[in-house]
C-alpha cells in the first residue's frame, strides 16, 4: 500500500511562497501509474483540489489559483513538491499530498497545517 | 467549474439506523463520482468510486447510487465508528471539485 508524507513550513508570511514536499513510498512517481496530487482543506471547510504532476513531467493546476502554483517532482528522491506564491491568509489550510488514479484519490498523506500570518 | 451540492450538512442517527447523504452535480457527470469519509484530524478515505463501486476493504454497509445528476451515499446498520464527515467528489472534468461535506453524528 502506498504511503505519502508531507513536510515543509508550518508558518508562512503574507506575500511569501509556501513550499511543501511529499515523500512517496510504495510507488514510483515516474511510473505513470498514478497522478501525484495536492489537495487542501480550509479550517472547518470543504476540500479543494490544487493540481497534479503525472509521470514526473505533466502538470495540471486548478485555474482558481492562477499562476501562483507550481508542482514539481524529484524522481531521484521519489518526492513531489508544491510551491504556492504570493500567499495570503486565504491560503491558510491543511495541505494533503495524494496518490490518485486518473479519477479518484486512493491514498492520502496525513496532512500538514500551513498558516499564513505575519 | 462543476458545483457539487451536498445535503444535509449534518445528520444525527442511532446505531443500527440507515442514513442517506445526497450530492447533486450542477451538470451531468455520468457516474464519475466518489465518496470519502473523514474522521477528525485524519485524512479523507476513499469509500466509493464510480458512483456505486465499493473500494477494497470498505464494509458492505456502505453503498452508493446515482439518479441522473443526483448521487446518494447510504449507510445501513450504522456503527459507532461511522461517526465522521463525508464528502463527494466529481471526477468528470478538471478541476475536480468536492461537496461541502456532511457531518454524521452517532447518538
């Protein structure tokens, strides 16, 4: 069974860049078998799909985040990362890295809370 | 984006009861719908995909159905461990979107 673990900053200042990394075990991010995805959950609210990287090269991002988001992969470490630029308080959320088939999210990291505050 | 409207936002039921949670899509999504269970402080867990297919390891008291753009998650014979929030997700078109969630309390 695949495992995912998020790591990164828990506190980011407004206008700066949020950076998170997901370490994957049990599957290769380069295999083309899965879409490696980021999902976030604002406190007490629903889930928001951020985007994915596939086969360590193809990416797709939620247009609601505009050009602020980048997802990249490091096959040598079997990790993928999220960068979200120019953050505001509205980006405060629990961020999950997720393994997804094309359609559904079948394995999740434990989640990491990122707070945007001065 | 496709909007997913879930109802009710919360429900309370007793052990052994049957509960239905619904999700309505703002446009046709075929059967491209999943249901997730989330317990406090934990990540969501996939329960059902393709509107009615049970994910491996999920108890058979969970079931899903579709009628047009309306989808229903039914839990039969509620157990104490079913206390959680439940979310639907459409996978018909990007960006994938989720319902706002239903909180299930076991009396």
